[in-house]
C-alpha cells in the first residue's frame, strides 16, 4: 500500500457519501492500493454480503468522469455499493484488514423530532433519513419508541436547520419539526468508596455491591478519542488495555480486571473469588450499558464514570440468576451508587467569535452576557471589534435572529463545539425538572431508597 501499487490488492477508503438525483447513492474515496473496475464484486468490510459496482467514475474537482477502471492514488466515485459509509474500507477480500474507523471529536448536542406532514411521504421520508445519516457522520438518526417520531441529533441549531432544509428542498418532503432539545450529560462529583450500594434482584436471591468514582479528565478525553476502544473487553485483551490505562495514572492491577467500556465510562470487576460470576458477566455488562444510556437523575447519558463491582452474592442455581434477575439488580446498584456519589449534570457549551463594527459591539456583548455567555477577549482591529468567548448551547436558540437585530445585520459569527462543563448548581433543580417533565417522568428526583428494593 505504501508503494501505491495499481496491481496490488484493492484497498479503498470511503470518505464521503452523497445523493445524486439520477445515480442515487454515490460513495467517494481514495484508492490506496490496487485497481477497481466496473462490474467487479467488492466487500464493504463489516457488511453482511458482497455487492457489485455498477458505475466507476474518476473525481476531477467536483466533476465525475465515468471510466472503465480507476487505479491507486486516485479519488474514485462508486455507485451500487449501498452498504458503504464514511470510514468504511472497500476490498475484494472479505477477510482483509480495514482502515482505522473515522472518529468525530464532536458529539451531537441538540435534538429535534421530525415527521412528514403527509403520511404518503412516510416511506420516502424513512429512506431519506437513512441516506442523510450515511452522508453526514456527525448526524445521528433514531426513533422515539413511545411516539414513533424520528429524532435528529446534530452539532447545533444551524446544523439541524440545514438538514431539514435538505429534506424539504432536495428530497421534496415537507416535514414538521419540534422545538430543539439540548442533550445534557450526567456524572458524579465524588465517590462512594467504602460505602458500596447494594442492588437486589426481584427474587431477592442475588445481590450486587457497586462503587463509583469520577474518571480523571485526561482519561475521559482518551476514552472519547477511542484510545481504548468501545464495548465489552475480552479476557485476553484486558491486560493490554489495563496497561494503557496505567500510562495515564490509573491503578494497573485494577484496570486489568476491566469488563467493558461504554463511551467515556468503564466497568471493572473488583471482586475476589465469587463463584459463578463469570456466567453472569454478559448480563452485568448489559445492566451497565443500560445505565450509561439513561442515568438516575434525568435519564440523560452518563459521562466520565468508573463503575466497580466490589462484591456479589449469587444463587447457586443458574435458573434463579437469569437476565430478568441480574440486569435489574445491577442497574439499580449502579444508579444507587451514582446518587450516593453526588450526581451532577454537565451541559454542552460552544466557543463563539463575533465580529462587528465598533459602533454596534455593545449590542453584541449584551446578547452574549444575557445568555450566560463568558467573554474571554475583545480584540479591536481598525473599525472592527471581536467578541471571543463561550456560551451554553441551551442558551443559543434564536441567537442568530437576536444578534442580527442587535447589530442591524452587520455582525459575522461562528461557533465551535467546546465539550461539556458543570451546570451551575443554582440551575440543577430547574433543568432536571424540565428534562423529567419532557420525558414524562415523575417530577421528584429519585433518592437512594428508590433503588434499594
């Protein structure tokens, strides 16, 4: 591959998907080795079956020039490979080694619910959403299981506005869009070491004892970047992964007993000599994954937490420690431990830079500060001043219209995702109550007693 050999084995990295009104899905990428030809049968690694290349084109700028074949070193556009997506490797051999997956630094922080205005557009609408999620890897598409609404999660209000515009203008589907919703994160501010929380199974025959603690920021950042991978950790891989955690200052012996990684959270088995525990390993991980998706405070995703299983008491008969018994017990134990470790909410923030003439910059600073923004710098260059700082995503809705009104349309601004910060304690109660009301949960936040039984 380093030699870019046109006669070598095919190795093609897809970097972009776009929709062509005539050709349908077009997969674009660079060929690092080999040659791809019209009519060849190829594998998109990770797909269930091989697919036939219907059309091969050479990319020249923004133009596609149809050719019989394209060799290594060139940018190629393919049609017919419907299982291709950004980051997928295309080869002729199903067992080839894929390229490292493309990871996005930013996470979706704003969600809207969309549905077609006309029910006759529903099949077309579902297909269009699938295509949009493939074309834009930073867009997440899911379904609300209770209402059946399609949920679009993106980088911000503007990102979702553009996505809706593409649905309506490019696909010709008129849609109804809900008010934007901010996706918060749950975490903890301390630990419950030495005060493990007991989770009991419904039949009272199984008990799990959990302790939780916040992960250091550098470990959380490494998890977010995918340094340690994601998902259940195989026993043969646990030692190597534990050693990598130790390089960041974690306890090597403890991290070698890692069970699973979910996003920026880890689960570790810190027990000794528990009989039959290995038989419930997958069920324990499933309970952990459930809590990572829905935390105890407002059912928002969990972030930056290490969960330690410190003890367990299991029924000797396997029929009494099945999924219906183990998963709820582990789930309750983790949620109770999180509350005992003082749950907190993190909110997404964004960096902002606004450039405007000197005579209207006062209106800019007023708009930023009234939205809980923090101004970090205000450089002046001639007749133009800049406001540089950060602002919570939750306060950014409608910002574009307000900033235009405050500057008579003379301001230019841009935003960039800046991760998550602690929600001010004064807002914790109101924000939590608002989220719980929106999700149809009870108004009062559950206490430890809620997860005891």
